[in-house]
């Protein structure tokens, strides 16, 4: 028997596991896979079929429009069918052009046949036949057999003959239905009902089965739900088709078929005798020919059996721009068998954004873990790339640095990052702007992908977060006009929410009247050397850009959400202020708003900056409360400069009016009567004036202001009307460390039941199946 792969029709609901950051453009289908016996096939056809899984060369494709015995036929003319399949009359989205695109010209479809059948064709590449069966009372096997026989009769020879693929187009199906199209695996025939033949995604999917490619399942374990691959079911439109295959299929084509990407395939197969650590840089399929460093586009991760893993960078651009899931993320796929070299169902196991990790437990039966981490994803580079680390058995990534020889000290440690790493366009953790300016100085993080936005506002506030010590050296932005205008940039450490109404608490780092370049050319705002903004590793920094001529922005994400990032810096969505300069009565504040521009920075060795340039306006006056350190020692008679040991039980007399030396930042009044109780050796900090105002501010904590910072409660906006046995979710600590102390929830019933709460650092994706991790 020969297997058929069935792509059923639209109409049923498909339920997905929660995956809020994934997008699905088109309607989902509920699909089922079947294997059905084909009717008798002669041995010549069998031999021909086994030779069909070839991914290189020119392939002759014949399309057959089928008319049944009652005259039922697809309403499209042979001319329209020819255009939809071959692009004969200008259709730009069809399988002919997309196979050529995905293969970079190695797989070419033609209707210029090696045998002359022009007198048999109704249009270019399209033949019309009438069968002796009715579609309304015949099963699909009988219809296929009748269509094949009628085609062979009209041609005068047996199929497949000179054809590599034959596509049958039916008006509809009336018995044994539920499919949109089906194809014979590692064979030449495929069948399409209704308008499904028009869709490039369906065309490539079915010819993919002819080419021995199996289905691609998703994270939910269903057969067709990998929407990073055309062997799932992502694209069901006539004018959408620029998409290719997943890493497992790409490996099968490259290595199993010695075609397409064979020069850019890698294999990871470490020994399990000892820990190991390695990194790999990937480019996407779309950049296969734009790859001067010859980085891999797919990598096989040996599993120790036949069900291997495959990894790649799912770059959504060029030939893959219509990709329907996990754009610009690292994807990991596992096959059911065949070592990725032959027909095998695959399943999407993980999609990783920068900083996320997927764990393979008991890797190769070792009882130890393999951790796969997307260390860097950069789509602003050309080509875009992803750097991925593979860490087996918790290898020591940063081994101890040997002690330098005492007699010959060197200015820099001898174990500095190898020079060969410098110049790879990635600022590694061991590099900085001094030892590798090529990678770490004047680095640019672009804050937009395609559209810079059509709206503008006088002011944009936003935050960034440093993944390592760095210094922001300038900001560029698209503007609304092309005139000379005042432009100011303010900055402050931490968030901006409580500081949006005035310039108090901000530092002014750019203040100039400059030429604006409009919405097509960036306007640059470089900082002076003494005003560059140094940000420690892990710290959040706020910026506010203001100009009366207005800045271009986009509406994207939610306020505070990560929009763009690279190996060193995260850029978050912010807010826009219009009408007035600051958030005061009469202003128009809207969020989320995302600045369209570029942040320029240097990755530095440490973040111990000099005092930032002062603002033009004085900061707030000091508070009247005492500072953290005592300004005078515990009073004795007479007072000394500092206590040398524990203070006495109680002072014997009141202190003198002033200490002998003038303290800095002294309180405005001399201390009054002697304290009534013995002070501790290390007095606790005095709360600031903000403590007790109901807000846990950046300089407060549970220790210094428990009334504002302990037992805080975050309540969702609504309860909802549904229930489930389990709920997974993630939280993000914004701008400070927090400690979750309890969780309360609404239950679906009143009863005494067991409740368990699990937690893990990072995302729950990839860890949904067991309690491991």
C-alpha cells in the first residue's frame, strides 16, 4: 500500500495551549491524518515513485481539471487554473515561484514538457478530462482512479510518464470527505477540491508529501499545528504564500536529499562523559545566500536514538516573510524517527526569544540535562542572526582565571577574551568598548522593525534596562517636520511614573536647537562626553525626549513591555505627552507609545560614573529628617568625633549645641534633649518624607517603609466565568526586586481540596508536561 496524507477542510475549532506571544494570522483548521490504501499501482510506477524524492532540478508538473459524468466541474477556467499554479498570467503568489524561492533556484517547476502534448492541453500546463463517475456518489479512491485512467487515455501513455507531479482539481467532494486536499507520499499524485488548489500554502504542502515530507505538529502535540512550517497548516489564502519549512524538514532536504541548504548544516553530538559548553550562530533560511560567515541554517541535535532534535533561527523576512508563528525566534523541533533523513512526523518543542532556555532532560540517556539558551537575537544586523548556547551537565562556562605571574604583572589579565572573537559583530560578556571597540563601541539598537508610525507627539517617555554595564551616548529619532527646533533629552535612574509632571528628579543631557530631518531620515542627538548616561548591569533608566516639532511614534505592546533588545540592552514601550511639555492638567497623555529611532551606546567594563551633569534647575532641598549615618556621635561630655565603642547607657548631660567640626549635609537645627533610650550601634535608616503615602517608591523597601512596601496586593481586573484544574502564568518584576509571599484565588466551588503551587525562574514554556524544572 501507499500512504496518503490528508489535509482536511476548514470548519472545526482547534484549541491551543496558552501562548500569548505567538500570533496566528489566519483561521485555524481541525485536521486529522489518515493512511489509506491506494488502488493497484504497477511496478513501473512504484520504481518511478521511489525516485521522486529529489529536491534538485526541473520538475514537470501537469494539472488536470476533472469533469464528472454529470458535468460537475470546478468553476475556474483552465486559464485561471494555470495562473494560480504557474503564475502564467501574473499571479505572484503560487507554488512555482515559492519552491524556487525556498530552494534558491535549485527546485524549478515547469510546464515546458519534454514530450509534446500541446494538442491535449486546455491552457498552459492544464488538461481537462471527463470521468465516467459521478462525484456525488463516488468515494475519493474511485474518483482518483477514474481521473487517472481518463488522463492516461487522453495522453496515450501511463502516468506518471514524463511528469514529476500530477495535480487533480475537483469541483468538490460528496462522499468520504472532510479533506481540503490529499497527496501520495513519496509519489507523484495529489488531489484538490473546491478552491483549495488556489492556495500556495496548500499547493506546497501537498507537493511536499510527494517529496517525502511528513506533517509538522505544534507545541500542543497536534498533527498540523506547527505554524513555522508549511507541513503544518499555517496558510489558507490565495495571496499569502511566502513561507518555507522548519529545521527538521530543512535538514531532511539538505542531508537526506543532498540539496538546498547542504552547505549550511551542523550537527551537535557531544560526549556525555563530561560537561561541555558551546555556542552556535544561526541565520535564517531567508539569508541562506546572504551569509558571508557561512553560519548554519539548521542544526541536528543527536538524541542517542532516531528521534533527534533540530534547531534553527525562524527569521521572518524575505522568502519566509509570511511565517505564521514565532517570528524571529529560535525554534526547536523533534522528529518521531528516521534520524531526520526520511519521512517522519515532527513536533515543535520550543520557540525561544532572547534569554529563554529549553531543557532536554536525560539527554542521550545520561540522566543529565542539556540546556539550550537563545543568548542573542539580532534582527537589526545584516544578516539577522541568533547566537545559541548548548550547555550539557551544567558545564562551568567561566572557569577560574589563573593567577598572574608575580614577577611579570601585565596591565590586563592573560585570560582576556580571545582576539578572534572581536570583530564578529557581537559584544561578548568578556569584551567592552576598550578591548573591542569594533563590537562594543557605538553600538546601535533600532527601536522599530518596519513601520516608523504615522503619529507624532511633543514628548516621548520610555525606559531601558541594561543587561551589562553600558553608557548611552546618543539617541536618534524620526520627527514630524523638517525645521530647526528646540530638542531636549532628560534622563533619570529607575522609572518615570512618579516623575512625569515636572523636570524635578531628571537630569538634562541634551539641550539644543537642531535641524530635524522628518519621517524618512533619522535626526541624531549625540550626547557630550560628560553627559553620556551610564547604566549599571540590571538597572533601569528612564528617558524623556521633548521637542515642539514632535517625534514619530507607534502604538505597540503595553507600557513597560519589551519591544526590542540585543545582547546588552532592552528597550521598552513608554508613553507620549502632547499639548504640554509635562504631564500636567491640560496635557494629553497616551500609552502605550513606542519611539521610532535608535539608541547608541558603548558596552563598558564597569558602571562607576562620575557625577552626572547638573540640571538647569536645582534638585529638591534636603529633608529635615536625619540621614542614614549619625551626624554626631552618641553624646557624652564632651562629645567626640566618633564613638570608639558601644555608647554608654545614657548621656549624663545634654549635648553641646554644635559639634566641633561642621558636618556635611547637617540638619537645620542642633539636636535637642538627650535621647531617652540607648541608641543601637548601627542606627536604622530614617524613612524619607514619602513613606506612608501609599506608594512603595524606588528608594523604599519593606525594611525602610513597611507600611508602603510590605503585603502589597495585585488584583486582576475581573474574575472571569470559566475554571480549570491548573493555570500557568508568568510575572515580571519591574525596576526592582520583589518577593511573592502568597497567592489568593477564586475557586469554582466551595470544598476542601488539595492545592499545589509550583514556580520556576523564567518562562513556563517547554516545562508544561511534567513537574521537572
